[in-house]
């Protein structure tokens, strides 16, 4: 697709806007296999930055990385009854290898609980071997019927943390802690505010005791589940004989947790921040933070401007306030394109800042800095460029979070709402609706059937309404818990 064809706007068709944007900004492309995608360098650069930030956070909280095989014996999946029931419909199974039929079919991992806990069982004997705090960066395959770039594809990249503990409470603390790590990452790095809470029984992970999740509101007011953290109880430990000798000398089953986030977050990033001009990437995750666009007409000007651009790039890259990290600066040296075409190109791709640099600017020892988020322009002295760029990047990062949070709050409903109004709202512009739930799964199912909205989570205390809802959204009976209802991806 050419750059110059205008994007469909969000108001015209949000879904078409998203698909076009991902393709035109060259974040990803469709692969020859239906439902698979290629993550292109612009998208993969964001993923690499997500990975390195999260990886550091996992290590700070005591986790180590390991790698487990892609193939899982089919019998492993069958050992945990709920797990196999949840995942069987979407597994890819290898039946042949090296031209021969396999004795036991191999599942291409949809998630790795089974194979990882079978190995933990081999490694853990005593309470002294606990806790085990491990993470793996990997790809997984889930045979989805309806796919969307980044949001739902047959194969995707993720990390899955897997831990084993001596007690329920330690596992619970771990599951909650990692939910907090994800929240810090999503708000601090992605500038994407999230609501945290617990999934209902019908929405929890197959085989878990409790599932916690992070729900973000996209610009079409639908929810995106951006990550999950599970207290698995002893379900997998029992299935895989993951036992240890306790301090008191008894033999106990371990308690497990697992938690994961994936390349789906890139879809969330796009749908949270981007506009009708293009993608917006928060500075902390932008592979390039500042693009220098040299402006010139004559050859003599060209040499002078490019020489200055090189000098600026070098000095900004090594700028001491950023040490030991580097400011990520590039120069658009492409010939035969107008400056306007270059601006358009980088705005589409979401580079947070650009520096326009022409011969007249150089005479004044200045450049023009332009923000991607509000497109504000300002002349800046080249002597102060490092400070200005750094301050603006911080400001943009903060502004993006504030804007996203304000948008979410504008579309959150916390006052009593009739079921008829709720239904109309879900069919119309959508919202995050905080309302009561009697606790009956039949009400939950009926709402889903009638409105396509689900209970995204039973929100954590900090997200609950000041006035606790008293009646169930659906049946009007006494409310047992406050629930966050929305349509979701
Ligand atoms: Zn009810």
C-alpha cells in the first residue's frame, strides 16, 4: 500500500482503520498461511523494547529465563482435565515426523504448563528447592478461527512465567506481584492505563484456581485483555506429581503460578494511542525517538545541512544525561522526496519527535522540533537540543498516559444503569460499565448472549466505585460483587 492513500478514519470504520494502519505503518503483514502474520521490523523493534523492559523487571523480581521444547506429548495435555478441555479445540498436532507416523502425537505448545511442571517435578525434591521462579520467551500456537493482526493470530510471541511454591499464600502473592509488574509496565512504558481484577469462574484460565487480568480500553470503547496472571493452585502439581518434602518432613504438592503477556500488546498500543494520521508509539518503546529531516534545495545547502545533521545525531546519541543509554536518533537521508512526504512517512510510523533542519535554521543555530502527539512545533536552539529533546520525550510519555486515562474515564459508567440502557450502550458506542452481579453464571451467560458484553473482571478495590452497586445488572437480585462489563477483543 502506498503512503499517499489516505487512511480510513477511526470514525468511519475503526476495524478497517486498525488493519490499514498496521499494514501501512509496516508493523506487520499477512503471511502465506491463513491466520499467521509476519512481524516487520517496525513492529518487531517495539516488541524488542517491550521484551527488554519486561525482562529486566522479571529479573529484578527474582526470576530467571529458561527454554522448554515446542513439542508437548499429547498425553501431557490430557493429564489436567480442565486444561485439555480448554485448549484441545485450538491445538495443532504433529502426527508425522521424518516420513513416519509418530507413536504419540505431539502438540505444538499452546502454553507450557504441562511440560514445564513435568520438569519441575524432576528438579524439586525438598522445600529447599522452592520457590522455582522461571520465565521463558517463546512462540505459541493456538488454532484460532477468526484472526486479527497482533490481536489474535495462530502463532504469536510471548513470555510465560512459571513458578512453584511451598504454600498457597506464596503462590497467591506471586500471582498478584506479577500482575503489579505488568501494570507498571503497561502504564509506565506503554502509557496504556489498565483495570486490574479477577476473572469469573467461566472466564478463568483452563486449569487455574484463580485468574487475574489487566483490561485496557481501546478507542472504540472495547476492552482488550492485555495480560493475565494465574494462581494455578495444586492442579498441575497433582497431575505431574510435583511434590516436595516439607520442613516438617511431610510430602506435599507444590503450588504453581503462571503469567503471560504477548505481541497482542502491540495491537493494544496501536488501538490506544494512534490517530487518523498514523501510529503513535510512546517514547520509551519507540525504536527511534527522534527523526532528523534535513531540508535543502541546492547542493551546497545539502552538504551543509547533512553535515550539521550528522553532528547533531552524534552529539545526541552520546548525550551524557541519557548515559548509559543512548538517545535513539536517525536522519532521513532519502533523496527525491519532499520534506512534507518525509514528515508524513514518520508520522504514519509514530516516531515521537522530529527535528526539521534547514539552511535558514542553521544560520540561526536552531532547528524546529515537532511532537507527534499534538503536532506542536517549536524552534529550539541547537545548544539546548539535548535537554529539550529529553524533556519533550518525558512530557510526551506522560501526556499519552494522561490522555488515555481521561478517555477511558469519559467512557466509563459508574452510576446505576438499567439493563435496557446497558444493552443500548453496548450496541452503540460501548463503554466500561461498573455494575452489580449476583454471582450467578447464568446472568453472566445471558448478558453475553444478548449484548456480546462480558464480565471483564471483578475489579480490584482501587478500581471499584465509590458507591457499591446493590443489584445485579441482569436479574435485579442482590449484588454479590461489583463487575466490569464491556465488549472485548
Ligand atoms: Zn443476576
